[in-house]
């Protein structure tokens, strides 16, 4: 079994090498992805079913003693469905990159929100602009997702101090909502184009949070991320960061996930 000091050294070294890994063109990544597969799974609880895909580290031994970070990635509304495939459209190629899998071994889960539900409650107006309330109900899918996370927390190969939550678009709104409801669970939270009322985020004062947003976003106004950032800063938080892309609209996840420190920042966090 590798000791804690060795693992920290390994992750420190990986931070130095990740920039070059993320700089690989997609065509090169695909060549390295032949042995990496997201396996289709279903989680069933209390009569409900959540479909998801899971990627294991290289040479993963479910009976072994090594513990791994656990990453949950929430997709956008366009990937809702029941095919257990569409949710891999954005973000999955990063985690299948051979260099990243080597230096950042992790158990990665991509759940799929079913048609007719949401990761978090939000509304859209006639122009498609998103709005959220100060006291939204928890959705059935979000409740089931948390049961899935709790299920994996019991797995002896999961490092419960390194559970990471990433969301893009509607998934980012879901990630913020879930983090507020379960702030003690996550070692780091990433929102890429998400929305939450700043009045709700006091629970996130001590949670490492990074907010990515396109300044020109006409679907989820950038004011949501700015308000959260300023609210947490006013509370004295040193755990929140905001990164804006001044020439980008809603689909800023391309810039965010291709940035050199996207995974660096996440994997450096520990609860």
C-alpha cells in the first residue's frame, strides 16, 4: 500500500506534467484512449434507477488497498435521456487521456439525468434565459444521485476526502445546488456556466469552489457566478475563484476544460 506522503508527492509531480497532457490535440488523445472505457451501469434504489457510466483507474483492483479520488461529472440539459451514452459528449475525453489517467488515477462517474427531470430546479423564459429561485425543491434525480455518491463512499477504494463535483451548464446549476445541500461531502466543486442564488451559498464558505463563465452568456447570465463570488468573498472565504471568458457565451466549457490547470486545481484539493 502506498503511504500518504508518497501519494502527495505523486500528485505534486502530476501537476507539473498535466499542462502538456491537456495540450494534446483531440486526435492524439483518441489514439491513447483505446484501452480506456466508461462502463455502462445502473444504480437502483427504492424503486428508482439512475443510469451512469464509470471509468476506473489503470490496473484498478476493487479488492486492493489503494484509495482513489472519486469524480462526479454532471452534463448539460442537451444530454438528458435514457441511452446512457449522451452524457459522455463533453468532458469524457479528458479523463480517458492516457497521460491524465496515469498521473491522476481516479474513479470517474458520468450519471445521466433522465428526460423530464433536472439536476436542479430552474426555469427558462420565452427567450431561453435561465432563472433560479431562492428556495428550490430538490429534484428526484438529485436525491438519487446523492444516494449513488453515498453508495460509492462505502467502497473501500474510494478516498472519501477527495470527492470532486464538476458540472457544465444545467449540470453546473445542479452541482452548485447539490454542493449547498451536501457541503461536507465534496473536496472541490467546479461550476461551468451554472446558476444559483447568492443568498443560498453561505454553506460553501469553506468549500473550494471554482466558477467558470462566459461574459457573453445569454442563457445563464454571468451575474449568477459574479454574485456568488462576491457573496463568498464578503463572508471572508478564500476558497472561491471566478474565471471569466470575455469573448465567450454559454458554451465556455470548451475553454474551461482545455485550460492547463482545470484538473490541476481540482486534484490538489483535499477535504
